[in-house]
């Protein structure tokens, strides 16, 4: 009896330390993820020089990256690459995971979106004998062009004079209408330009003038760089407006019909000048409370630094953030360029770009707390720089936060001979949410249970067109959250580790949940 009692005591002493070590490992964020590529890094060579411009995470965990690839010394085409969740090229897509599309003299992909039917949209630029045009391409899930869309999968649109058109971003509205953003030339200078298409690629004549909205901030060039859509359907666009001597950050907010929202800024438009030098906005994100985060570069008189601004929902700067709503951060002694902002589930803010280390450029990632202070629990005093190869590494896409909290970045890396696509993935914070008490939910019917990858569920009683599905593990961490259609009967849940989970579906009038078991 004494021997058994002694071992029992030892077991109780061991368990608390085991739990503590698990908690610590879950809390560490910003470390390269060893389960992704080669120690958290992936590089892909396509053509003679390859530059990505946007990254997107699909609902099945696969990663899409678009950009440009040179197929000879002077001509480039659209590059689209799909990776599995571990960073391997997806062999079911295109040619071993890679699709290149050569349209016109030169073309490049600038934005990605996935429609509800799984078709992949690329917002692109097309240069032909007439000059530069907006282009919209649609691909099937296997990477082939969708011949039912436009002209063999491609739609082009010339707007401005002299072919001065440029597409920089793409987004899908809640009704699945397609927005593309960039700039066009009005005969004397460039203006913000939005185009809207219906789900089939036809110009949406209910938006602006024949599907086109053009916004002029002044008598000089205005570039639209990125956009996001608010939950109420309003559209926020950020970019650059030149005041005649230097660049300022520019932002506009539109109603769903393309008219400027007069409740925002000055009749829907907003210019922000931080100093007497250049300020440029490249990224925008929304906080859950409706506040707006804008990031880009600010020139301090000798070099560019990261900048992060927070606005109230009406466009006024939020004085509770940084200094008067503005935070600037210097990483190195040479230029630091900033392109994207994202908000984590814990309210912390990630800003991505690249920084020169004195000899070449590296990916850079900064994390701030909710009021704009550097988060000292992340990297080195809130800053992480990552060298991929022995040459320049430049991030210029979106920072993506996966449902499991991991952080994805994509850019380009010089391998000593040429530029390649480059991806990094970092560990994230544990996403913790309460484990739902099933007594407050009606029972959701699912099968098979246990399951491996595909789960069938009965959503016929949900009357909403779109509902939210959430999966939580037994530690209370949110593993997945996504919107689903009410008539969905089959759900693809790949790469979820073996274990027991709570699966819940919530709509306006119904809440259903059940326990599910992943067996592989």
C-alpha cells in the first residue's frame, strides 16, 4: 500500500508541470512554424523572375498566391500558385501546383478571391497594343480557365485615356458581386477607380456609372491601392493622393451603390498628412468595434518607416491610439516599407513589410497591442525580421491569420540568380474560446461520426442564407470559424488533428451543436 501511495503522489506532482509546459508552448507566437515547408519557409521558382502580389487562404486550408512571372527577358504573364496547408505545391492544381497565363504583351495578377461556387478570381493588369487595362480572370478549381466566363475566362476593361489603367485589388461583396480597384487616367491625372461585376462577370449597371466609380481627390495623381468591405456593405478604399509637392494618405468610403458615404470624412473622402514628406497607404483592416486601421510608409526626411493609423468609424483619427491616432516605427537605419495590417482574435495588431538590415532586405513583422504600443512578448520588442536567402527578401502582399492563429506572409526572395515566390509561416497565439454547453443548443445531426475529412450535416432547418460554423477543441481553442450556406450538406474539414471537438452552427434564430470525433 505504501508503494502504491508513493507512486500516486508522484503522478499528481508530475501532472501540473506537464500542463504548465503545454500552456507555455501554446502561448509562444512569432516563431517560424517547423510544420510548414523547410523550417517555416517555402520558395517557388516559376520563370525567369517571379514576384507575388497577393495571398489568400481558402476554406479548405490551401494557400493561393498570385503575381507575375517573366517568361522571357522583357515579357511577363500572370502567375497563380496553390499550396497545401503544409507548404507543399498542390499537385492537383495546374501543372504541379502552378498556373501561368500569358495575356497581351505583359500581364500580372494583383488580387485573389474565391466565389461561393469555388471558382477562383484574379484581378489583373493587362498591357496590349492599346496600353494598360483592367483584367478579370476566372479559373476552375483545377487551375484551368473557366471558358463560361468572359472571353475564354478573361474580361478586360479600358477606362482612362491613353490606356493608363491599373488594377491593384479585388474583393467579393456579401451578395458575391465582384469589385476591382485601382486607378485610371482622366486626361490630365490619375484617379481612384472601382469596377463592379455581377457573379457572371457582367458589368453591374446598378453601381456608379455603368459599373464604374471614379474618385478624384485633387488636381494631381490619386492611386487606389487596397480595399475592404464593412459588415454593413460599405466599401473602404485606401491609397495615395499627391498634393502637388508630396504624397499623402488617401481614403474613401462608398455606399453599396458606389456613391460616396457623406457621413465619412469630408463628403466621403479623407486625406491624412503626417509630416511635410511622403505618406502612402497600402493596407486597411477593420476592428470588431468598427474602427479602421490603415498602414503604409511614412518618410521621415531621411528614410521610410512603418506607419499605422487608427480612425473612428466616421473617419476622425482615434486619439486613444498612439499619438493622436498615429504610430510610426523604425526598424533599421535604412528604409522600412510597410504593406499590410491584420487584427488577431486577441485584439493585437500585426503589420507586415520589409526592412533593410544594412546589406539587404528582410521580411518584417511587427505586433502592437490594442492602443498602439509595441508588444514586447512578440519577437524582439515586438519586431520580427526574417532572412530567407542570402539576398533581398521583400514582403508586399497581405498578412494572413489562419483560423488556428498561425501567421502567413508571402513575398519575393532573390536566390542569387533570380527572384522567386517566397512564403513564411509563424506560430500564433492559442485561440481560446469557451467550450459551449450543449444544453443551450439543440442537437445537430452529423454523419459519419467519427470522421476523417468529410462531414455530412443537416442544415435544412436554418432559414438564413448564410450561417456561422465554429469548431472548438477540448481545451476551448477555436480551431475553425467560417460562414456556410444554409443548404450545405457536406463540409470539407481537412488537416484537423485527431481528437474530440465541439461543432456548432449559429444563425439569427437557431443554434445547434454536437460533439464530433476526428479519427485521422
